[in-house]
C-alpha cells in the first residue's frame, strides 16, 4: 500500500479494512487523549474514565494495526516499514508515529491497570511487605504522568496522521481538499482530529458511564460535535456536489450528519437541560457517525474524483 498513487474512476483500491483502520486509530487517539488529560488534571475525580480510555486506546490501536497489516497483502513484510525510513512518505512517517503511540498505549494501560489492582489489594502479610510493595508501586507509578504527557502528543499525531495519509494523495481532488482554500493546510487532518477526539471521548464514556457525574465530558463532546458540524459544512462548500450524491449520499446524510451529529447534539442538549442520563444512546450514535465518516471519505474519494 502506497500513498503516492492514483486510482482510476470508480476503482476502489483502499477498501473497508483501511476505513476501519482509520476509524480505530482515531478512536485510540481520542480515548488516550481523554484518559491522559483526565489523569493529568483530574485523576482522583474520574478514575473510571482513565481506565476506560487507557484500555480502549490499547485495544483499538492493536486491532487497527492488525487490519492494516492484513491489508498489505503480505503481512510478514510489514516489519520492513519499520526499518526503511522514507521521510517523503506519509505512510513511512505514520508507521513510526503509530508504533510510538502503540508502545506508549501499552505502557500507560499497564500503569493504570497496576494502580487499580494495587488499590484493590486488602490483605498484606506483614508491615514490611506492605512498605516494600508500596515503594515498588510508587516507583513504577512515577512514570505514569510523564507517559501520559508524552502520550498526549502522540495521540494527537496519530489522530491527525490518519487525515494526512489520505491528503497526501495529491491526485485525489476530494482527499486533497485544502482548508478554506489555503493550499498549505489540508482539510482532512483537521476534520479527522476533531472527529477522533469526539468519537474517542464518546467510546470512553460508554465504558465509564457508571463513573459518576460525567456532565463535563458531555459538554466537551457537544462542543466537538458543533465543531465537526461546522467543518462538515465547510467541506460541503469546498468540493463539488457530486461527492455528496450518488451511492454514498445515504451514508453521508443519514449516517454521518443525522445519526452521528444532529441527533446526538439534540439529545445532549435535552439531557443537560432536563438532567437526564443519555450517555449510552448519544455516545453510541457518535461512534457510529465516526465510522460512517471514515467509510464515506475513503470510498467517496475513490468513486468520484
């Protein structure tokens, strides 16, 4: 798979595995971002959010990488991408970003898990054992905040990279759309970053929906939804109408716009005003909308050029 290629009209070279990979990488980046920022600023208040985000980030990126390796057609040759660096290739740079993120996600998930496990330990054989266990645990946990802080940068890079991966195909008018007409700024990395943050946050809240008052997170996701609606509107005005018609029209208007954005926003407003817990339906639809967006972008860019 190479980002420096063109495809014939109505030919789909990147299919559903790539769409799902982009979605899972976005979920992983958004979930890690949610967990790490919470850990850095509100660790004691939202422990379930931290655990849900940390575990989700690791599982999502591992599944996504598995799909990416399968899509290569020769899975055993994937290791070559790690040792053959091409700074002119978005794919090559992206492999190192995602590899670094995966390593950080593994370490962070382990640190979160070990901390949660230590807190559940009640029986200690002796005072000496307790002191030893505590000192060792504190030594390991001292890595947690630095890993979280570095992980913030890698999670943003991972979510943004998925947009750069498509934008780098300069022969594709849809994928290579500039932001507000500024050629130096591609549109998709911005859209994918906002979408990844929103879907990753939503997926994390599904895993932590019994973790107390999550109204702050719901308000943040509302802001992200509004930002994504604005970006989608700008994209609609920036490209030809054909991209939003034909075989992909239903997926875009129903899956992305209605299910993924409009309905969740209305339900979120209703939940905040009426003090109702609508986390599961809202977050579930946001996740579906995020997946629909990746499918729409991947397929539309190849079917209508």
